[in-house]
C-alpha cells in the first residue's frame, strides 16, 4: 500500500528541495543540469551547468556534464575544449568521438547493446 501512495503523489521539480537549501551550490546545479540532459532539455541543461561552472567552485563533474550537454547539441569542438580542462587531449577527443557516434545512430542509445564506451582508442596494428 505504501508504494501506491507514492505513485499517486505529484511529480516534483528535479532538485527543488536541494535548490532551496543551497541555491548556488555547484554540485546541486550539476545534478539538476544532468536531469535536464536526461529529459532532453539541452538548452536548459547547458544554462544550469554554465551557472554551476561560473560559481568558481565547480569541479570536474560539473565541467564534464557541461561538455556532455554542449556535445549533445552538436557543438563538438566546444565540448572537447571543455572536456580538456580535466582530461588528457586524447581522452577528451575519444569522449567527443563517442558522442558523435551515439548521435549518428539510427536507434536510440537506450535500446542498443549496453557496454562501457571506450575512453581511449587503441592502436591494434602492432
């Protein structure tokens, strides 16, 4: 019965309670931004993540989430530049290449085979 009560409650705005407690906390804004990414509201995700980044207290997760939001909008060079703030150039390039590959697929990523995306391409020619 307890589960049925939960199911009937109205949906909450993502992170609303945390935002009331710590409205400018980068980690809270990062989580909210990522929730916008997951709901495919990429402009709102980018806006929220840029606010988190501008705080001066942002960590690598904020920047990598921002790189994801920017890359999913097709701005790959900008996404790679953002990612390079925390990753070696080859890893940043590999992450953006994976985004390009994912966006080029005809089937949605959630129905594709699940596996960890490559972080660094390996040369197997030796």
